[in-house]
């Protein structure tokens, strides 16, 4: 028997990871939830895409084992997280014959996992190893934060990082974490990511690669969870109008006690433009991510589940990481995903031209000529994949100036860049703010118990 629903009816607009997190938190607290999503497939910018007989994701994601809210909610909605992911130690490794680095940490307690990774033969000269060790020690000493934010490149220059370390380690890490070029990316936000990966417990830094598509991983299970608790999912339903009412909020003429806007920043601004103006939403810049899928014979495999690639636009080398899905599931053997972060520069390149260049890059990097001629290819692009994470960026609060209206999403104020964990954390926080507002909690109580977003 499920609990009877609360008399309060809450609308959550947007069934991405943040909206699903908010809806799950509300439903588990006994609230009646209506979850609206313009697409029929939930997940937002981390969802399943079905095309030409293939089931793909609109972006390749890695979660960290330290993503506590994401993993907590997955368990809540019935996900077996041990079976859902391939768990790997923290690493960044290039193809074995490339003479580039292979920085792979062992399953040892921190900080010994980093020490052993540095001591192993890994393509770094002793001078670079010492420089890297001093850099990490300096970041720990500064408690992973700067008193005044600056670009990542400026921080790395101050810490004496060599061009080789920058090109092979720091640049790909920054691009993958912040989706912003290092010369324009926030050093403070980058440091927070490093704090919770290389600076935390060893187990927290483990990399989790989903074995299933992103919609099945969490959003679809979250929808089943809320429907089992008297909630409703309105897939393929675009909300057209949002108006303040003396008894709550009208969402397309249906009255709700409160609303959580968990759409993209652009869509949120469009929906509330007539009600209020949130300057932070107008100030956002956005960056794209392209994911190029290449199909080969099932027998074609990489030496690791994923490898780093040297990107060099002058040589038409655009990809930064390649994932071999055959490591994740037997039915996915022969499917490779190449990620191009901060990819605005390739937006005007014809897709087939880009895919051919990616295949050539992959073949050359891995010294496997067969990779130059995939049997099929397909590129998915997210134009507004993440906000541009520049130094000193100001992000909007979860609470708006309008009573009963809250924001959720990876762009809402928080410690992390636009990651799945920040989306989930902000969704949970928005749900808690709704509960506090409906039950008359004070702002002081909210501040004491809210998530550290």
C-alpha cells in the first residue's frame, strides 16, 4: 500500500534529471506531483535517442562515485547501482602506442592511489611528475579554492604546470568537467571538481560509466516511482502558459499549489518573462557538446573502456575522449562514442565531414587502420549543453521573487558546473524549498537544513 497523497498538488515542469529528482523527492514525501515534459522520452540533455535502429545517448556521461545525491535517488527509485555501472579507478589514459600518458590510479586508499599512479611508468618525465605532485599539494594547501577567481590557465601557470601536462592532463580534464576552454573557465569551479575527485576519498573518485541508456538509468524509473504514489507524467506536453493566481499557480489553466521550473535556462526565462525577470538567466552564455557514434564489427575493441585523445583542430582532430561500448554490454560491441566538448567550433562542419575526420583521428591515434572506415556513423549535438563556466559567474537562486515558484536545473546556484549531480542536487533542494514554503518553515530553518548547493 502506498501512502495517500498530500492535499498539495505540485507541478514540476521539465523531466530532465533535475525535474525527476524534484518529483521523486516530493512524491516520497507524500505530495501529489504532475511532471510535464515536452519530449516523450525523459532525461532532458541526458536522455536516450532512438535513430536508424540504434539506441544512443545524446551525450556520453561519466559519474563519480562521490555523486551522493544521484546515487541516493537511484537507489530510492529501485536502481541497482552496482549492476547499472562499470566502476573504474580515476584515470586518464591515451592509446597504448601513442607515447602519451597513462595516469591510472589503483584501488588503494587516498592519497596512496595518487602516489602510486605518479610512481608508475606513465609517459611522464620525472620533472613533470614532481611538478604535478607539487601542484596537487598546493591545491590541497589552498583548500581547493581561490580568494579571487581567475581562468584555469592562469591558475596552472601560477602552479608551474608544463605545456605537456597542460595538453595531456589539465586541458582534457577541464573540457570534460566544465565544457569550457581552460583560458575562459572558472578556476574555482574547476578546483571544486578536483576536490571531490582527486582530493577526496579514493572510492569517491571512482568513475562510473552507465551500462544502460541514460533515460532508463534514472528518469524512467523516477517516473514509475511517482506514478506509484498518485503522481502523473505528462510526456509530449509542452507547457505554454504559467500565471500567478491568488490560490497558487496556473499551469495551462490547471491550478497547482507550487511550481518547480526544471527546464533549460532559456525555456524558464520564456515561461516567466511576463511574471518576473531573473537577470542571471539573461546573462548566461551556452556551449555545445557533440557526440559522434561510429559502428564497427563486434570484434573491434579498444584496450580500455575509454581513452583520451589528443585534439588538434589544425589537423582536423576534434575528439577528446572515445568510449568503447563493447566493454559495457555484449549487445553494444563495436559501437564507439567520441566526445567533442566545447564544440561550437564544429557546429558548421557538415556531419559526414566531421564523422570522417573523427574516424581518421581515431584510426591514427589507436594505430588501427580499420577504425578509419566505420560501417555507420551518427552525430548527436546539444547546442546548449551547458552554461559557459567563466570566472565569477553568478547563477540564479532556487527561490524566485514570486511566492510558490522555484527553479531547478544544473544552472541554478551550486558548487559544481553543469553536471548530473548538480542537476539532481538542485532538484532535491527545490523540492525541499517547496515543502518548507507550504509548511511555513522559516528561511533560517531552510538555510540550516538545505543541501549545500
